[in-house]
């Protein structure tokens, strides 16, 4: 019986450890102790001319290591770890302060690795709990193909509901990326109010999803977009362009079988969607939509036919250089040619007769112009309000709004 109790106790300990492991790195390391150990290494290495450069690096970083600035601490940990990793491995780690410090740094490195995820989840939980009280909130890793920005997927199940609401959360355009370290303070620039303005414009115009902003400060800023397939009764059908162009019943006919292409080979809603993205990209100076087929989706109506378009992501070029946009559109000049064009895209936007493209733009875009002007003003008001809570220079936003409205007036005038 005693043997059985001992086995059970071990199992309980293992279970407890299993659940505790994800939280081990949630608590900050003892940077004071790390600083003391770093100084011990400096004293141990001083006097050895071959270690002079290592000593210089350690001395240059020890003050940052014990500062209260996490960005400086993280940089110091990385620099110290890099210099120590070049030392030959010692078999007597217990007598070697270098090996002891390397072991201590492993936990610190893991802390910084986990920090952005924990911070994002904490802020997201605080924010969405205010919107959905008594809801169950779970977080999943962001899909690998969902872009470079660091982020998570939040599944929110309000009390009494059956279908979870999904939000895709990421850092802003100049924020932490999944390829980088992703730690707090690693963003090279504060969030751009222009980027937030475009997200809000897309929401208010109906061209994009519902969007939310929350943050620690102007560099640790998060953008959450609602899953465009969500409905209260379940998921709506959405189609990426990759799906559309390889599915004859969606596209009309599989275009890869035809050369040259003609309008009858392509679903009219697909053509309208490409034309609309092209125009919006020109007016707002955007890229990475037409060239990134994960950044827009077609929505199906109840019959399963394509009925709507949603732009879910983009990059703002922010050059604010006025051009003759209508002439460029009329001539079929590529708005975004950073990646090879597909035959369908090239046909829709450049190879069709100019008169045909202009008439289609009149039919698709002109009825939207008043709504677009209203959406621009609403988006501007939304973002200006953020200035009361985060310190971001809003000057460029006013210039960008004027730039966009000038482009919009000129394009609408060109269409007549």
C-alpha cells in the first residue's frame, strides 16, 4: 500500500509540474543576481589578455542588465550570451563562473522569448473581457502563413452562445515580428496612426472586418480583426483567391485552360473585386493586397455564390506623392508589381480595353464614393481620439487624410 502511495505521489507531482511549466517563465528573472554573476565572470577573466574583448563587452552590458528597461535588459542578455557562447565548453562547470552564467542566461532568454505572447494574451484578455463579460477566452498560435507580424488567434465564447467569435491579433506594421525576437520594446518605431486609420476606414466602409486596438504603449500596440466568416448562426463561406481561381464553379470556368482570356471566362464578382482593390490601393497608397492572396477574401451569399469582398490586411507605403491616378488606372499601369502577376490579374487590370475597365469602375466605384468620404471622416475621428491615451504624433495623419481625399476627388472626377 505504501508503495502504491509513493507511486501516486510521484504521479501527482508530475501532473503539477506539467501544469506549472507554461508559467515558469511568466515571472521576471533576478537581474540583480545575473548582474552579480556577470561581474564575477569579469573578475575571473580580467588579467587574461586573450579575453580582453570579452571583458570589454561584458562591462559594456552589465549596467543595462540590471536596469529597469526590458529592452536594454534583453539586448544585454543577448550580447552577453553571444560572447560567452564562443568560449570552449568546460567539463568542470561547477568551478567555472562562465558556465554558471551561461546556465542562468538560458532561463532569462526563455523569459524574453515567452514575454510577448504572455503580454499580448494578458492585454487581449483584459480588453475583450470588457466587451464580452463572463466569456471563455482561449488563445491559439497565429497560422504560420498569416504574415510576418507577431500575433495570436483569440477564440471568444460569450456566455450562453454556441459559436465562438474569432479575432486575429497581431502587432502593428512596425512592431514585433514572428521572425524576430518579439520582446517588449523591440519595435523599431511607434505605431503609425496612418495604419490604424486605414484599418478603421476599411471597417466603416464595409470593405474590411471589425477591428479593435489595445496596447501597453505606442510601441507595444495590438490590432485585432474579427474573422470575416463569423455569423451568429455559424461560419459563412469565404474563399481565398487561390481557392477561387482553381474552382471552376466559383470562377466561372478554370482560366488556366484558356489563352487568351476573355470576360466570359471569369466570374464578374471576381473582376469587380480586383478592380475595387486596385482603385483603393491607388487612392490610399497601399501595397501587399493584390500581391498577397491571403490579404483579401471573397464572401459567399446564402446560395454559395460570390457576393462580397473583404480586405483584411495591407501595407501602407505612406509616400504621399500625388500622381495622376486615373490616367495610371486607365492605362493599366501596375499599382503593385513586387511579385509576378497571374494571368487573371494581369488580364483584369491591364489587358482589357481601357473603355471596358473604366465603365466597370464607374459601375462599381462611383456608387460608393459618398460612403467612402464618410468612412474616411469616421476613421479619422476614431484614430484622433487615441491621442488622449497614447503618445503618437498625429501630424502625419492629417496630411495623409488630405492626400487620400485629394486622390479620391481626382479619381471620381476622372470617372465622371
